[in-house]
C-alpha cells in the first residue's frame, strides 16, 4: 500500500483500517467516514468509495490515511512505552 498508493483496493484499505480499530460509517453517496479514537486523540477522514468501473481508492486519500496511520502508530508506541515504565516502576 505504501509502495504503490495508486492501486489500493477499497476492501484492502478498509481491512487495514479495521485492524487499527477504526470505525467505518457510510455517508451519503460514495462517501465513507473513518474515525479512530485513542484516549483524547481523534482521527477522522472522509474517503470516497470507488464507483463505476474503478476498483481502487483515490491515491491522495490513501496517502492521507497512511500519514494518519503513522501518527496512530506513534501514539500507540508512546502509550506502550509509558505502560512499560509504569510496570517497571512498581
């Protein structure tokens, strides 16, 4: 996905987002809202479901979601590091 954001199938993208506990809500028409919340941090993005003969998601939408996933991974790593410090301190 990261190597070729131009050819990402909608189902594959949604599967990855669900792995990171995103909520996926159908909007009007072909719009889909994806949201992830970790603590006080909330990430929200609108993607357009491919329609017509297209099977892949817009490249710019994939890039935005990849950037968002990187931020989420960083937050999760920080939380895990804090938990390790708390576990080792007790």
